[in-house]
C-alpha cells in the first residue's frame, strides 16, 4: 500500500474545494431563479407599455402541495424514525426509546410546526431543504443577597434551594 504525499493530498483538497465553490455558485444561481419564480417576480425582459403578466403556476403548485406534505410528514406525529440493524432485544429497545425521545424533542418545540413546514416548502421551491435541530441545555441562575444572616437562617436558606 503506497502512501499519499502531503503535496498530492493538498492538490486533491484544493481541487475539491474549487469544484465545490463552482458548484455552489451554480447552485445558488439556480436557487435564486427558482425563488424568483415562486415569488412571481418580473422576468427582467419586460417591454414598457406591453403586458407584464408573470406566471403563478410555480407558487400555485407549491402551495397546493403543502397540505399533502403536512399530512405525510406530520400526520403520524413521528417525522423521524430509527430502525434496528439486528433483532437484538437490547437494540430494539434502544431504537424504540430513541424514536420516542427524538420525536418528542422535535414535535414539542415552540415553533416545530412552522419550522417543519418551512423546511418542506424550501425543499419544494429550491430542490433542497435543510433544518437543524439541536438541544441546548441552559441553566437559569438567580442571584440573591442576604445581610445579617445567622447560621440557622443560612441553613434554612440553603435547604430551601
């Protein structure tokens, strides 16, 4: 087995990066055009004093698809499902727990419905939709000052926390 030199690796990575930026540029242009079509923006080739009708079929199709997409993705109340690779009882139990927990986290966020619907609409309009969920564990602290507290009062304060 031969080993790749640092120079070869750097060349491969540089080429991949350049190809990705070219693709991203084309992808961004395509997405911008698709969004303009959805928003019924002028085409840019309008002639003054002539009709400037803009086709609404893209927006019509996307909006008419949304109820069906909502039914498919939100109708079961389980938009994400894990599957077991084996029939091991421990793995089956773990998969079930993950399904319950992750779906609870997703479906019970303050704006979960609008987030999922926005994700679906992005996918419908621009060929791809991305949503990022993460769990943020925050600790709320409250600062209180006490003056002239004796030991028994301090013990009562600490106990009440």
